[in-house]
C-alpha cells in the first residue's frame, strides 16, 4: 500500500491523539491493554465491540478511555479460559477506571459492549453518570440477530416455523461453526493485504484481518449466556442509537428497553449498517456531545439538590 505525504500526515494526526497506552492487571491476573485518546472534554469509558481497535472510533469531544477484551489486540487470555463472562468484563472495566483515576463518568457501549456498559451501570451506578448505547442489545445478544424487521415472519405466516428461540439457536450455531473454522479463517485472512484505502481505514481493517476468530467465538458464546437485562433501575441520562435495517442487532432489542427510561433519548438512523462508528461518525459525535451536556446538567442538579435555596432556608425535614 503506497503512502503519500498527505496520508502520512493524516496517520500522524490520528496517532498523535492516542496516549496513555499501558498495561493494567485484572483481578485474576490477566493483563489488559488499555488506552486513552485525549481530545479535550470529560472522561468517557468505551466498552467496544469484540476485537475492534481504538482507531475505529470517531473524534469524540472527550478523553476516551478503553481497553481490549481478554485475549484480543494485546490483552492476554486468562489462565482460566472460563473467565471471559460478563462479570469478568465488568471487573476489567472497573480496573480501567481505577487505573486512570476516574471515579465517575459516562460509558459508551457498542455491539457486545452495550451489554458490558449496561451491566456496569446496573452493578455500579455510582461509577456511571450516563450511557450512550449503539447498535447492540442489553443482554441476549444472539436473540437480536435476524430480527423481525429484517425477516417479517409473522406477516408471512412463518413465525411458528422460525420463532425467536429458533433464530437464537441458529445464530448460536453460526458462532460455534466460527469457533471450528476459526484457525483456517485466521490463516487465510492473515495473508490478505490491506486494500488500497485511506490510512485511517487501514488501521481499522488491519487488526480485524488478524483476529483470532476461534477465540472471538469463545468470547461471543460466553457473553451470549447473559439473559435480557432489566434496565428499569437505570436513572442516569441514556441515549440509544440504532440502524433501522440492521440485521445483526435488531433495533427494537435496544429501543424497547431504553425508551421506557425516564431520561431516555432514542435515535434511529436510516441505514443497514451495523458498523455505525465507521459509517455514521458525525452522528455519533453529535449524540455524545448532547449526552455530555445532559449528564453535566444532571450532575450539577445533584450537587445542588441537598443545598438550601437561600442562607435562611430551613433544612429539609
């Protein structure tokens, strides 16, 4: 792939924002590769999809904190292969926050990371001040594949032939097949040259082509054990962004639970894309900026909630 001076300057600009790459030791001893992108603004914890590099994310107006899941992109696999369940990822997220000295901040989840971000907010509401959830269901991640919007089985009279449970098992079978063919797929894709695209896209595609697909399948199957999460206790400002025709994450699997929350905002993009961070970067930047303003307003209100209105105000009964 040829590198023109303009493309070289483009990559240098992107790399210049990446700082604080370090190793954090998880609770069970696994080594986590963490990173930070400094663009000004408040801290935001990123719970990404599986195997997605930090270069995939838009230029958010924030100090973006993130880590790579166990066994991916520089993070080590745990000694116990079973330590890749949701509770382990939540524990890793807390380690990332503690290592960065961040007590409380919004969390951004995409794809499988939606489940991680939601669980973090449910278990540790004192650490999460807001949620931006993008193209992924809160729990039951395989149940959202091939949603009714993509296959209108009820209107065709086929909902009994391929009900939701059958679609879930079909998706699970596909992931198990990926686990079997993963070594072969990795050997083939690892030899594929990165196409002639701009260097930003190359930095995203390169790590994806080198993904260990068998391990990816293990992580996906472990997360798929999580049942649908109950968001009724989430009280922080929350935004859901989905693609209307997304076949990998049915829009209603996220919109339904989020829309019932008291501080919810839902946005549906007219797209088939699942990779919203790549295809709709400007929209996500705008949504995060809006969420940060909402979070700031709520945090300020919470600070003033316990204070007297005037010096002569009586204390609350």
